[in-house]
C-alpha cells in the first residue's frame, strides 16, 4: 500500500484499550500488557543521585506509566503465532506511534513478519501526560530561557525531557539500561513459550530509528544468552556512537540539555558509577559512547555481527550525520557492515523524513517505497540464514 494511503489509514492514534484492533482485511493490531521489572531487580540499575524534579511529577521509580504499560504487535490477521518478528525501536523524545504505524504496516505487508512496537523507558505511552501538556510545557520552556540566557532550541515539545536531562543527565544511561532489560524480559517471555502470539522459536530482528538504534546495537553487541546470535538489525537515521549524534533540536533536546549530557557521558568518574557492573549491557554501552572509548572491543564485536547489520543514513540528516555513521561502522570491507547513504528528492529533516504534503505526495510515496524496499529485502534475507 502507498505510504500516503497508510498515513490516512492511521490518521487517528491507535488505541491501547482494545486487545484486538482490525485495521485492514489482512492486518490486525494486538495489544499486550507489560510490567517493567528492571527497577525492581536489586542492583540491576544504579540509583539516581538526589536532585530537583522541577514539578514534573513523581520520582522516576514511582511513575506508574513507565512501570506498567501496553505495547502493540501488528501482524497478518490469519497468523496465530508469529515465527518471525521485527522489533521497532523509536527515537528520542517521542510520544506517539502515529509516525511508525505506516512503517510497521509496510514491513508486515512486504515481509509477512509480525512487528512489535515497544516503547523505550519514559517515552510514548510510558510517559506521564503532563510532559506533553502544551501550556505547562510552554511555561517550563519560558522559565528555562529566563534562567539560562545562552539557551537555544528550547520549545514546549522538548521542555520536559530537556529539563530532566539537564538536572540529571545520568537518566540517559539509566533509562537506556531499563529499556535494555525490559526487552530482554520480553524476549525471555517469548523463549519460554509464554507469549500468546509469538512462537518460542521465532526469529527476532530489529528495525530501529534515531536513538532507538543505540538500544538495538546494545542488544546485538551484548548478545545476552546468545538470544541475538542470528538476529538482523537495520537502522534508519541512526547508528553513530553517542558523541557523534547532534540531537540539539526544538523537537529533541535544547542546547543546555545537550551540553550537560555530553559532560556526563564523557566523565570517567560518572561512568565508573553508572556502568560499574561491567555486565554485557554495560560493556556494550561503553563501546557505543565515544569513538575513543573501548574502540578495539567495539570493532571486534561489530565484526562478529558483520552482514547481519545494515545502516541507512540520509544525506541531509543533521542529527545522525552520514559521516558519523561511517565513522562508527567503517567500510563494508572492514567488517561486513553495509552503510547506505540515501538522498531524497524533496526537503526533509531527521525528525520527519517522510513529510505529509499534498503537493509532493507521489514524490514522498516513491522515496518511502525505495527506502522500505531496501529495509524489507534485508529483513526477509533472515529467512535464508
């Protein structure tokens, strides 16, 4: 189905209330409950240092939207138990799945695989409604501009996440680890044969976007219990080590949040505390923080993944710049990882690669199809591995 048709089909936000939603004659969305066990596991995730919460609600551990939530699975209507799934991991500061529904539906249609839309910690439906309140967040943005004269790219869209990371930039790593262990729990539910619609021997692949690519790479690099030894991972507009990302944007993070985050992630003292466990997840996180950190380990692990990793970068992307993706993965001859740099025939931005504009509908439809042909061809090849 054309991208523009899919956008119309998913113009309204998909409900999490119903267990089953019939979308098309051969497409269904199933919703499932998930309880995040990560914060309840003793010593699994370090505690946050004490600090202000700037009237953004409860302390992180008490935010029930984050602890108990639902996730979507899109799948062919006739399918009882999926033998192949693709987990989609989204970008930073995202609150709605609308953008991803056409992407997920295309993957189902073109591969026949089920697609899981799993929210990162404190994102999407795992975030309190307060953080998306336009009036409250516009006031918070104004307060930040007043308190921080050098501040740029502040908006009501990024005020909540920027404030949270400015006050406690450690949250970036801690919520990343929480998301990692939540996904491990999800995979273990599948492997144990307890998932209602996913077979215990199902193949598990990843399609990731923006910061979601970091989480996908952590899972692949750490490869806990060998769960992802045969998995494929294709990324879109993501892939650089964290220091190679440029997330300053009115839609993502303001300038002061970025500055504080960089200070934290390049501080050996803080990393020694945040990543002290030295488990597979922590070591993988270290590998993906900066070009100069654990570079030998990163290159060795990437070689082990090789052709099961594929990255698509956009030539005019200012957040995940193509040169940074290439700097992270190198050339295919080095480790077997293919990096494609694509260019579209219209103006786009990182946050909106397929804009909705009636004047260029056919153009956007064409570029979307061109992109997802590559993505789905890569994912379908997992069947032959």
